[in-house]
C-alpha cells in the first residue's frame, strides 16, 4: 500500500513539474522585435527608387526626360547612402539597350535619353536601381513599361522580326483566354472547424483580372459557399471547413466557360487571424484557434517600425484585439501572429489611410490658352495641419496623344512608394486605390492585400539574425575592381603593381597593388560619359604571362517583354543608338588567326547571336560534337590523362579558363573555331580534349598583361529647352512640342511656394500638368491638372 501511495505521489510530482514547465514556457517573453527589426535594417538597409517621366509614351526622334527619387524604404526620406543610380532602357529581348549612371545628390538625380529616328517601335522598359538593391532581387527595382512609336521605320525590320511580331500577337490572344484562379485563406491557412474568409484572384496569362462567379463544393458535391468577383477578378468568400473534407471551386467566366480549381487543404488544428474592422483609425482583429487556451503574440509593424505588440491568451479558443492606430502613417501594416514557440503562424496585410500626404495645389490663371501664350503656375505645398512644406519636386506639362499599351501596371509616386514597392508581383491599375472618385477603393485595396504577397523580409532572417549573401556593395563613386591570376589554373598573383589609364582625353594614370587574394581596386574621380580604360600589369620578373580580370558588372537579366527589334542597331556610349556602319575592307588591318592551319568547325557570330547572355549560350547547340551544360563544356571524344573532358580555351590565341570565357561580352566576339583530335595536336597535352578558340572583333581582347575596355562615367544631363515668345522673330520657327515644360528641380521655399512659367507651342491639344515630389521628412505628394491649348 505504501508503495502504491509513493508511486502516486511521484506521479503527481512529475505532473506538477510538467504543468509548471508548460506554464513557465508559455510565459517566456518574446524577443524584442523592435530591436531585432532595427538591427536588421541597419545591417541590410532598404531603398526605393522612383522615376518621374515627362510622358506616358514616346515617338522616335524624341527624348525621355526623367527625375530620379531614391529614398530610405522605412522613412521615405531622401537616401544618403548611395551615390550612383543605374537607369537603363531594356529592349524586347531583355537586353539593356541604353544605360546611364545618374549621379545622386542626397537622393535626387535627373537625366534624359535620346530616341533616334531609326529606333524600332515597340514595348520597352525603363528601370532604375542601385548596386546595393541588386542583393535583394530584381523585384525591388523601379520598372515601367513604355511604348516607343516609330511606324515610319517599319521597313528596317527584318523578315524574322515581322514573323516574330505576328507570332507574338497570336500568343497574346491565347494568353488572354487562359485563366488561373488562386485562393488565399485570410491569415494563411484554412483550419477545420474555424470560420474563415478566403480571398481569391482570377487572372489570365497576361496578368489581367477576369470577372468570375462560382460555387464551392465539398467532396460530397454539396455547395458550401457561392462567390463572384468584385474588382479586377478579386473578391472574398466565407465558409467553415470540416475535418477530412476537401473543397473545389467550380467557376464560370464571362464567356460562359466552366473551370475547376482546388482550394488549399484545411489543417486539423491551428490558428485563424481575421481583420474585423479597419477604418477611422480603428483596427480590430480576431484570433481563433483549435488549441486549448494557447498563449500568442500579435505584432504589427509598418516599414520596420513596430506599431503594436501584445501577448494574450486565447480563452475559449478566441480573442478580439483592438490595435491603437493613432499617428500611424499611411502605408501597408504587416500583422503577424506568433505562437508560444516564437514561430510565426499567421500573417495579414492591411492598408492604413492617414491624412499625412502632401497637399500640393497647382494654381493657374485659367484653363484655356492660345498658341504660344504664356502660362504662369504657382505651386503650393502644405501638410495635413495646413503648414507650408519645403520639398523637392518635378513637374511636366505634356500631351497624351500617343497610346501606351502598358498603362494597366503604371503608378505614380504615391502609389509606388506606399503600395507597389512593398508588394511582390505586378499590380493591375494600382492608382485606382488612391483615386478619391472610386467609392470602393478601400474595399478593393483589401482584396488586393489578401491576395498579393509581402516581400521586404522573412521573419526567420530577422528574429534569428541570419546572415544574407551580399554580392554587391554600396559604391561611393566610380570604381574598377578585379583580380590577377597566373595564365593557367586561376592561381591569384599577390602584391603585383597594377596600372589603370584613362585614355579618353584625360590620360590620367592610377597605380595600385594586388592584395593577398590577387585583387586590385581603383577609386576614380567623377568622370562623365563613356571612358576608354586600359589596365596593365606585369609579374616581378617583368614577364606579362598573367591574366587580368575585371569584376563581372553585367546587369541583371530582365524578363522578356516584346517589341520588334531591328538587327541593324547597336549601342555605343551612354545614351545613343547608332546604326552599324557599312563594313569597309581595310587592307592594312591585321586579321587575328590561329597558329594552326584549318579548324574543324568555324562559327561566324552574327548580330542576333550577340544578344545572348554569354559566349557559352552562343555555342550551345550550334557546334557539332560540343556539349554545353551550365559552365561546363565538353567536346565529345576520349578524356585526357587528367581525367577531365574540358577543352582548352583560347581568346585571341591566349590560353584562359572557362571563367574568362564567361566574363566576355558577346558583343566583342567575331568568330569561334573548334579543333578536335589531330587538329589540336599542336597544343600537346593541353589540347587533348580539343580546343575552343574565340576571336574578338578587334583581336586584342586579352593581350598578355593588358586589357582595354569602355566603362560608363556619370551621365551629363541636358537642360530642357523652353522657348520664350513675344518678339518679332516668333514666326521664324515652327513649334510643335508635345512636352511644353519639364523641370526636375523645383524647390518650394519656407512658405511652401514655387513659381513656374512657360509658353505653349503651336500644338493644339489637351496638356497634363503633373507634379510629384517629397518633403525633407519623407512626406509624399502629387497632383494633376489639365490645360487646353487651342
């Protein structure tokens, strides 16, 4: 009997200890999220880039004018970290056609691109980013699709381009008919036995919303919910999933076609996070769970600033929380539910509308003007307390006679900084949610946030302080970096002198030495335009049998957009297209040849092939017996005594490794020759696996101990020409400007005012006055007015 009592006491003690352990564990404080977020943003600062363009679409022969805004992603104050902003125009093949390095001055820059008369018409993309933004992915770049029209030069298109144009149109028609519907449970998951709201989005392959209606069926063919889209294919439905059941949506599109889509499977147990109310600075949340009275924490933050953090116990499985929203700025509020193990279980995005946007008034004497009449405008910037605001603004006055077929995805500075720059994926008609004329804008925006992903960071990286891979540093100016290696085997050469010479008109010389890893670095003055650069080096014994590498500065690839692209166009310099000149036979020119007699195969590189991303991409599938897999190349045949099948690579007869081939620009390649078997015997053991000899256009890509290349300096912006009328010479020149005025550097004074004046042209049209900008404190604002020129 005593033994039984003793066992019962021991068991009771164990249960008591377990109970104490569980209670104590549930009361473990959560980490200081505010400090964690602050630490994360200090280690990995976030930036947002935005370009104000003078027009929505352009015609060949015109000029794209832009004002660049680079801001801190948290505060929206002008960025002070980066000094260089890359601005480029990408053609339909995803190739950077024109590129500039805009010199940032406390977060602001300006520039322009000239569009030559011979540029092929089509859909292009202009994008802007810093080198640091490349670490976080292309989705962080500013990107905008623009149309460039040039119907007069359609004859410059090759037959293949015209056929590609027809194929693209047919493909677009097919894509517009395809449909995809996705379902997004509020908070992240369906949980059996818990009522849930489910957001849905129906789009075609072009990313455009499609109106749908339908029913939700369980696996017994019973209807549990009905739904229909409310805005651009988006909407919500509600139901309570049951344990062990699966659900499917049967929908019907406007064209009468039926489709079936599976809903996410419900969890047996878990949490549901719901937004009950979000209006008038009131945010009410409901948390439900199937677990017995769990302890949870709710954290709300906006752009890395913790707005609310509360820890509660879900008595009887649910709890309603009121989140104070006083003085919360406009933007996306990120709500996360953590369990007692500090694991994020649910997430929800909501948009907060506060009266904190800049109020920019555009005051003008009248709305109708005559040809060449003077227009006087007063800008007045105020905050929500009606106080004057000093800020940095840009203003354009242009017509919109040219069609832009990509308007569905364009946004102004307010929408960009407050919404689209913080969400993953493309957003259709984003400015709709900020137009006061749309009474359903708030409801429609909530549909969007239910179905569009967050992208700024992952909680695991923040809480556990995971180290992110940083490949691209923050440059403080123009610089050149690279390394020296031995001629073969990629062995670094340390403590060797390296000389860099600026050949273009400056003849400036810079000298440094390689470090212990064979790396060198040059920081250069603020040169402008394209620079011709030469780097030379030699070993300590005076020999030049070394290889000079320049760090890979290739720009990130862009998803292919489409326009017809003429193969008689080539890029030179920072911002101009130039036709390829007719080739003239130069009898004095030395043609680079191999030291062998006849190669087994010669690949002559044409302009189309030069649009590929790398030299290996050009080789793949074009040379018989040569197989390319990633960075590996093999010429079919017996392996060498070293057990490797990699061939010997030559660039202008200089032996290199495959990394040197990959670092080449396809634009520099003239031809590629392949040697197999006996043809490669002249190279001895090194040529046992065959030889791939690459010859550059100038035949001097890698002269031993020397390398020449062109690099970009800062873009030198032009000044927008605005004529003044009222003299006896007015009629001497016709004036059909479609952009009447462009000013990227408007600053309001201490009274919040700025004065602008310009003259109308002879063009009779409707002109749009668009002003955008930010204050020194990060307040964003814009306004648009219309004038008629008759």
